[in-house]
C-alpha cells in the first residue's frame, strides 16, 4: 500500500543463480551447461553481478525513496543496520572502505567488495543492489552464510574456481538467528509500528502478476 515500508527476509527453494539486471549473462556464462545441470536461473530487477543463492539469507527493503534520501545514504544506512544485526549474532562485521565499483564483467558478486559493503574477517559477506522507480526504493542483497560462490566462477567462460576462503569455509550462523537479529535491529534503527508477517496471501497474489515476466527465458537471458 502507498507509503508502507517492508523488510523481507527469505531463502531460495530450490537454490538459484541470479544475474544482475545489466549483466552480460549470455557472454559470461555457459547457458547450455547451466541447463544440463538443472540449475534455476533468474535475472534481478536490480544491477550488480551473479549470486548463487544457496547457503545464504536474502534481505529486501522496499520503502518510499524519501525515507532515506539519496542513493548512497540509503545504501549505507541499510548496511549499517545489517552490520549491527550481525554483531548481535557474534560476527564482527564492518563496512568496506570506499573503492572503485567493480565492473559488471568483474565476475561473481562476492569476488570483491565495493565501498560500503559488509565484511567479516576480510571477506565480503553481504552484496547488495538498489533500484529506484518513481517514488519507491528497493534495496536487496544476499547475506553469505558459507563461501560456496565458487560455483558462479565454474559456470563462467574459461575460468577456474578458487577454493572457499577459510573465513567462511563452514556456515558461521543459522539463517533463522540472523533473520531474528535483523528484525530486531531494523526496529531499533527505524522505530515504527512494525508487524511481523510469515505469509500474506494478498501480497503474494499482487506479486503474481509479475511472475510470467521474471520467469521467462526472454528476460533471464536477455543479454
């Protein structure tokens, strides 16, 4: 509804490979090999680079743009909230220093951090992207629980997969614990009349009108 803000926390079933909106998936990835492996694929409405959604927790913030102001301010404020939540579950998270944003052809989303992204022990653990449309803002991202993003590299053309980093060789927390910590951190950072919803058929019904577009090969493999 108009003026509402939403924070959604979820995991993917089945696991899925997502491409950024402007990522050259046809040039970077083996489409036939992906199909042969039976992997699900989707193209996000936001930018960024590919993510393998398996041992991770995905977050999404949807809100009127005016609540945060400029893009950079919103990006950092949401990441600070997430970092606070990760501290609550025992992870010493911090924001990466400002660097040049990696090119869209730079490989997997978690291959290298951009400025303001969330790190643990030198490893990027949260990758995010943002979309503004009309007066609305969507920022969503993946919170990596275990370093299994080498699959993304294996699916690229002519590249060898690096081994998992020791910092995330094993899952470092439960997705449910992180979700609870994020919900609590959001309520602290953004005081409001929050209401927790586990399943909303009305919301899902409205979202269903976009299903055919985002599941189509014409969208996923558009470039």
